[in-house]
C-alpha cells in the first residue's frame, strides 16, 4: 500500500523557511519521524498534497537541560531522548513512556514532539507532558515565537509550528504505565504520575494524568487533591483508583469498552502511584 | 510530483527521478533491484521485514519515503556478508536454525545487526526479545533467533577491534 500523489514536497533548511512555506501552503502537512504519518498516508486515511519535510532543518534536534527544565526539539528522536542522562534522572516517566512506544526501529525515527503534534488520543507522550507542566514553543507564519502551556493548547491552528517542547521538574519522582491489548500496541489506557515525598513521607506536588481513555489526555485533579500532603498506604491507593474511576467517563471504541477502561483505571492508578513511591525511596544519585 | 534523488545502497550509488510518494522499500526493491528487503504487511508498518539501515540506524523502509533518503547511505541484507563470508550474525542464524521460510529474516538481521552495535547491547533473553520486537516471525517462535543473537554476540566479542570495524556497514 502506498500514499496518494504528493504534489509538492519541500525540504526546508531553517525554521524561517518552514514558516514561510506554512504561510504559502496553509494545507501543508509536516513530516518529522513519520512513524504515525506514513501509515495514515499509506492507508489513504490522509492525503498530503503538500508535504514539508522537517528532517533537514538546522537546530531542531537538540535536547537541552537547564536546571529543572528540559527542552526537546521537534526533531529529537525517541532513541536520543531515551539515552539522555538528565532525562533518565529527572524525567523517569518520560523514559517509561518512550520505552513503551512502538519498537526499536520506530524509536530510531519517531519524535516526542511529533507524537504531541499528531494528537492521537492513544498517544503516550501527552499524559507525561501534563505531569511535567509542558510548554510548547511555537513559531507562527509571521515568525512570531510564543510559549504556551500544553494543557490548555487547543487544536493546532494552521501555520503554527511546534519547534520544541519544554518540561519542568526538579524534585519529583515519576512513573508511567501503559495498557494495550498486545505488546507494542497503542494504549487502551495510560497513566503518568509525579510527586516528591517529604521527610514524613507526605506527597508533595502531586500530578497524575490519564491518556487513551478520551480524546485528549487529562489531569486527575480530584485524585491529585486527595493525595497531596497525604502519606501513601494500600488503602489510600485503592481509594484513589476508585475515585479516578468515578470521576472519568472513558470512551467505548474499537480498542476497548468503556467498562474495561474503567476497570483498568481502578488498577493502573494505584499501580503508578506505588511505582512513584518506590522511586522516591531510591538513594539520591 | 517527482524529483531526482540519489541513494547509496551497500556502497553503490543509485540515481533516479521518483515520485514523492515512492516508499523507500519500493525504491530499494524496484529501482535498485535489491529484493532481499521484503514487504510483509499493509499500511501499518508492523511486520518489520522491510528493516534496513539508513545512515547507520535500523529503520522500517516502508515507513520512509525514498525522497527522504536522498543523499543517505542505506545498507540492506545484500550488503551484510563480505563476498562469500557470512557475517557472524548470519552464521549464527545458520548454526542455531534461526529461520524457516526466511521471509522475515532480512528484517531481523538488519535490526539485530543494529542492536549488536548498540553501546547498550544486553545479551539477556529479555533485552534481545525487546530489541527485536519490531520484526514479526510466523514460523520460528523466536527462540532460535534469540539464541542466534547470543551466539553472534559471543563471536563478535572474540574479534579484535580492527576485525569488528571491517564488518561494520557504513
């Protein structure tokens, strides 16, 4: 199977060339890793009259750490983000999530930003982005640069190009769990959590986000509020699982029923919290 | 809708004017006539039989457009052996019976070649199975493939750095 005709294919070398092209071709589709896009083009679920290939744009693949801030460029590949020592140390949930994406070949080409831009509700990066207060670094067709919170960012308007994503964390431990039907599958449900524990084992700065159950990932605000300043024990985590299941209405779709997703929420929320607690108890590196 | 591109495959340069939508796997098979790289699935890119090296890393050539590989160095299964001398990984597949019909085998060999060269290579069964999860085999049940990788790792470890460099693709 192969795509429909692609009339125009551009290979810009700079961000300004990208924005110029997007201004001239409002219907252009951007190509980064292509691991989500190519299957859609081949299935002809999507047609690309104009394709803008980002893979040769200078300076887009950087992974930069500055204190508690991590900036991942649009073309930073999953495999390179995984290998980054600061990512492994401070953003363990991101390591968990990327490790569960696709396979080795997919991770050699696919990109973190591409997953967010693609916007599939089963995407594994979105819940991780939410727990780390992610910001999108956007460039508009007029060259204007804006930074916007990922959580409140609606569908990408035509012509805005995500140049990078910034994640923030200093003290929190984190973890991510994904459930699919089979190995390497898309998520039926994914959950990311981050918090630190104080010297009395109380949870601080709790963030928990769910993916795969509805269009768009979501923070579990009631669960966060319950867990904040509380100490974790089995009774509490089980209660939090039930609370999450009560506050979320998952969708029914071809991957899973709403009932099954509800059951997974009951199981996965306690599990991810326990994973984070286990990581907070590790000796500092 | 077309553009001229040049791709080096196994050290040989191939020039052609191709449609933008031409997949890299179809360039390799139909333009370069290297049919050792296989197409085993529809649009999803799940089967991995098309795996090749592009600029040194394993990718699924059905999930790339040929135009994206303009100016790149590609290595396919045809380039793995050195004339008639099998690469230790190929020899290990032979010794350990790591194939039956052979359709998926080029995908496994190129992907596992990439994994063997990874600084984080881990010969444990769990790590090998995870590394090869992007290639599907309907014949073997994977057990002998894992054993072949472990044998190849041992063979490669016994070579000198110079000997290993000679085996390197690209």
